[in-house]
């Protein structure tokens, strides 16, 4: 049986999700929280996008010491090499930076 209200509500929900992602992309572009983001050692993607992951223990991508949580790099290495603690990528999102 066709229920028009369910379809209308689903449409409103889709519009709401789309608006949220557009706002998030705008925040990534303008980076209004850059100082806080860099202080926490997150790249734009990992800072502004919601992240779902599993807390577990694994070796740091840089120094191989154990790190726990939804991170791939320890805080010390992230700050020393300007890496994102969560994904391990360049903090400024430069895949072709000269020195890693």
C-alpha cells in the first residue's frame, strides 16, 4: 500500500543529509577551525567529517610504537612530521610533499 507521508518524510530526510554535507564541505574549504584542527593533528577530512571506526591497538605508522583508538599515528610522530593522527596522511593534504 502506497503511503505518501513515508515518501515525503524520506525526501525531507534526504534533503537534510544533503544540506549537512554541503555545509561540511564548505567548512572544509574555509577551514574556520584550522588552529584547533592542527593542534589536534587532524587533516581536514578527518577533522570535519564524521568518522566511524573501531578502537583497537596497532603500531604507529611512523615509529611502530603501539597506539590505541581510531588513530594510525602517535601524537609525537604526528606533531613532529605534520601528519594526521587518524589517517596518517599529510596534515596539509599534500600527497607530493618533498619530505616525509
